[in-house]
């Protein structure tokens, strides 16, 4: 049995106990009172405009996807979501800007090159996609076209390869930078076909590369369908192959690479939302949920599909697993070919 204080009267003992209880309650009140304000502080994020970094120029296909997502997020987050185009180095400059952001109000998107091939290509890459970024959701993907200038005397893949073989080093292809999907796709295509030689011309964005293709300053390009679909539909450039497993719905007349003899060469250009690694888990979860919801809205889906994209809308775990698979695939190819770039 517990000891009792026999020196204090029973009434005094009861009063002391009540006083101590009151003091305990009073002492606890500040902590309890803070809980609603802490919840409000988390619930009110973002409390100022959000910067949405797109590592390519305005008017590019990543810019279209970024603006579709940004418009939805602005409606549901209650703050402006401002698209910030940071073009250059095949998307590495803008991706680095996302990775380095520390104010808690920067999100963005990136593509194949900066997220999965750049680490294998660049010995001095200023960011680590795995350590410095969190994949929030895959946004969209599309196959690539092999497109040529209309003056090039070819209409199919065998004819293109024969023409390149007959003109070693005299023809040029464009891409949005070393290590981009289009650059590696062309290297893979030429390598599989006997090590054919073409000059590589790097551009800051898809729009500039497409203009030069139309004008004939470059002769070919492997590029996402969304980036050149308007020019293809207008007859300004000629598609001779598509890199998907099946023919592309918007251009059913264009055969796949496999149909023309190049098997196991399926590839896609894709985009994913990323945030700095310091982003709080609850914010990542909220961004993922809202992004998935926004991409599934009929109007958003229609805009992206009309531009040549397939909507993805995945969880962070699914996006992370996909990036790991793509890194293993393309990083392995880079190592096999011993491709290394400065910068």
C-alpha cells in the first residue's frame, strides 16, 4: 500500500492534489494550444506563389505538359503556379535549378536525359537525380518519330539507312542535347545498322531543331511525336518510322521500326514531375494526388492526347521504379558505347 502524509489534514491533502492537477493542466495548455496553429501552418502550404521549372523553352512539348499541370495545381493549391522556363544543356540546367531549390516553393518537371542518362554521360554533373530529387509522378509519354527533311530522297527506314551509308559524315541529325532521348536513339539506330556516320547538332529546344529540319539545315531527327506532330500533319517534314510497339494512333500510316526490320528498339520520350529532395513527405503526397487528379480530368487528357502524349499519372513509388529501370537500360547502353561528355 502507498504511504500517506499523516502530517497534513485530509482537506489540505485534497486541496494540494487539486492545485497540482490545475497547475499540470495550465502547464499543458500552451502545448495543446499550439496544435491547431501547427496544423494550420502545414495546411496553408503553399503560402506564396509556386515556381514550376520547365527545363525547355516556351512552346516546347515539355512546356505544354508543364502548363497543363500548373493550371490545375494553381486552382487546387490556392496560389499562382508560375512556369519558369530554364532551357539549356538538354534539360540539365533547369533540372539542376529544381534540385538546388531550398525555399520549399519550387517544383518542376524533367525528361529522360537529365534524370536517367546524364549521370552516366557527365563526370561533373552538378546534381544527383537519385539523391537530390524526388519523383512525384510520371506525367506523360510519347513514342519518337524518325523524321527527315522533305528534300531527302528517302521514304522509309531502309532507304534512309542506305542514303546515310552512301554519304558518310555528310548528313546531320539534330537533338535537344547530348544524352537526350533523340540523341541516344539515333546513336542506337546508326550503331545497330553497321556504325553509320552522321554529324550531331545540339539545340536548346525542340522548336529550334524542328525549324532547322524544315529548312534543311539538318537532314534528320529522332524526336518525340508531340514535339513535331503539327509539322508532320502539315506535311512540312516526313516521318519514316515510329519507335512505339504499335503504330501511333494519330499517324497510322507511319510504320514502326520493328515493321521495317529494326527489332527491340522500342523507346519513348517521357516527362515526370520532380521536387527537391528536401520537400516534406506530406507535400510530395499532396502534389502526387493532385497531379494524378488533374491529369485525369477530361480537358487535360484531351489536350495532351491531341498533342501526341499518353497520360501516365503514377504514384511516387511507381515513378521512382520507372526511373530506375530507364537508368539501368540507357546507362548500360552509354557504358557499352563508352560515351562520355564534358560539362
